[in-house]
């Protein structure tokens, strides 16, 4: 069975992706800081009959990243690394003039530095996988200038660039950066608590992610809504 590591897997898009992969026979290593919710996700995902290892912790901790890769190795290796864990930098979001620098550092550490650290840790196993892939969850804020989204957007723009360079340096892998589009998640609710407009549930975009894995297009940046419509 192929093995995937998914960070930020206790809720939202991470949980939805875990369920979608497990339904298709993937074994999983799941990460999140919230131990109780991660345990709930493990029970939910394990119902599909695949092997699921839950490793609570913070992706900014090098020892935790090593533990995730070790857990995947025990399942057989790493075929897919999904960096979904994200930090906003401020909750709710604020203008750059008011953005705490410690918050910006946290967003950069979680969204960008930890992503590279986990890739570095997993690369030996990814390189030996039959179809190794890295998938990083990006954002529209990485490419567009939205007031109050500056710190988060900067971290995601950096993540996009990291993914693009990794694809050049590791041509044997697929490296995809995917903007999932607007979703009803706790992250968005924390970012803009006054915005109660209806948004699609994370499960609705999972088929777009699964299409990437099935068709394995060239490394690059993709939008989940376009993937759902059969466009790239």
C-alpha cells in the first residue's frame, strides 16, 4: 500500500484528505497539535481498513518531524508528503501595521520552514518511492494582495517558491502546490470571524487533489476548483 504523511490532519482539509486517501487504500501518518481531535480523526479514517498512525506534535519541532518520517518508514516508506499545517500569524487577521512580528515568525515557521524541514527529513524515502510526490497547500493570498492577509500570504508565497525550486532540484518527484479555494474551515473562521458567508466544505475539493495523484501532471501550481472541473 502507498504511504502518505499529512500534517494538520485533525480537522478541515487535512482530515478530509486523510479520509479520501484512506478510502482509496492509502496507509497514513497523521500529524496535528491537538491530540484529542487527532485521535478522533484516526478512528474515523481507520474505518476504511487501512493502517493509520497518529503522531501528535508541532511540525516546527525537528524531533517531531523525524518521528513522522520514522512512523512512515515503519509502514513501508513515504510515497506522498502533504504539508497542510498552517498558522495565520494573527487571529483575527490584522493589517501589516499591526501584525505582531512574533506572529509573522510563527506563520513563517509553520507554513514555510517546517515544510522544508519535513521535506528534507523525508527526501531519502521519497526518492526511493515508485511515484514520490510532495503536495503543499497554498492559498489565493499567496498570489493576490488582500488587506490583512499580508503575513499569511507572504508565508504561502514563499511556500510556492520553495515547491517550485524543489521541483527543479528533484526532477524524479512530483511537487505540487495547490490552492484549495475558499472553504468552511476553522482556520478561515479564526482569520475573519465576522465573515459568515456560506463556503463549501473541505470534502468538496478533495476529488481535485485525488485527480493530481491519479493523473500525475507536471510539477507546478494548481487550483483545486480547476482540477475539479477537469482544467489545469
